C-alpha cells in the first residue's frame, strides 16, 4: 500500500470544494443543505463543512429528539456556533404511534434492541426528507464516516441514507482533525461516540476501539481484534453494496476497498 500521510488542510479544503462543486452540478445557487444535528462529532463537522462550502444561509439544521434528549444542549451549541437556521422536531409521537400500532398488530410482541435503535434513526431520515420537501430545492446530507460504515454501524435507510456524503470515506480520527481545523467546538468534535439510547459508547457496543479499525483501514495493521473486525465487515458489507451515495474521495489508502 502507498504511505498513509494525512494532510488535514488539504483534505478539509478538498472536501469543502467537493461539496460546493456537487451542489453546482446537482442544484443551483439557491439549493440548500438539510442536515440532522445530533450534537455528535460527525454531524457537527459536516455542518461546519457545509457552511464553509455553501454559506450560512444555505444550511438548515434539524434537531430531532425522541422525547427527552439529555445532550440536546450540544445540538443547540452547534447551530448557535455556526449561526444557521434550525428546526426542532420531536419524533416521539411518531415513534410511539408507530410502535404501538406494530405491537398491536403483532399481538404485543416484545420490542427488540434492534427495533429500539433502528426505528428512531429511520424516522429521523424521514423527517429530514419531509423538511427538505416542504422547504423545496434542498439536498439531505449523510453524516456517516468510514470507520462506522465498514463495521455496519449505521442504520440501513436511516442515518446511512442521504443525497451526498462528505465524510463517509474519512475515519473517525480524520473527521475529528478536520473539525478542529475548521474551528468547531472541541468538546463536540472530541465527544465520545454514542447512539444516545443504550447508555453505552459505540466502542463499548462494538467491543473494540475505532483506533484499531482505523489502523486497518489505512495501514492494514493486524491488531488484537483484527479477525473479528474483518468478520463483522464481511457480515455487514451488504449495506455498503446496496447504498452508493455520491461521496468525497480523499485519495487515501483504504484496505477495505480491496480486502
């Protein structure tokens, strides 16, 4: 493999230019970006990149708590920091109504962890497209990163959906570095990744650190959990095979493109 040299300025500037160019080709000078703002590093950094590429007036943030969101202040901090327009749409009524109807028709079948985690994510993507449709002339941003995607750690047709994907080929560490470079709040760019529902971090759920995944992606380094990480990738690869979003290519070595 070619040497891995990550130049944060070159990558960030390249991503910003890619976003601006994609919107020129797939919209016009007034086309807006709609993005879900969770308060986590990925949506925080992508929102910052969108503002750099399109300007404040063309970025709309959507906060989507499911009932009470303990870290909602982080989401609010993002939109305030950037000065973008935003909406807060609580999806709890939709989630509760849908869940009750499904439970009724399935004779009270107990909800599984998969249902509890994935259904809100899919409702949130539906919400983003609903907002985009009502505003008009909008494109919905995908905020997934490469480290999550190669482990299938995204919800199929939930947060894995969208119209364009600025950071889906960048690792968690690279996303954090870009966030720092473009001046996003450090407490948000370095926030421990979590789905905000189960009380555990992403790494707790996976059973290994993103840093180990990242060293496989860029260096094909065989760490402690190498076999388990590769096995999970193979089991979840169908998600990547189905969804092919327009994405910024940072031209960095990536073991998972030719495992």
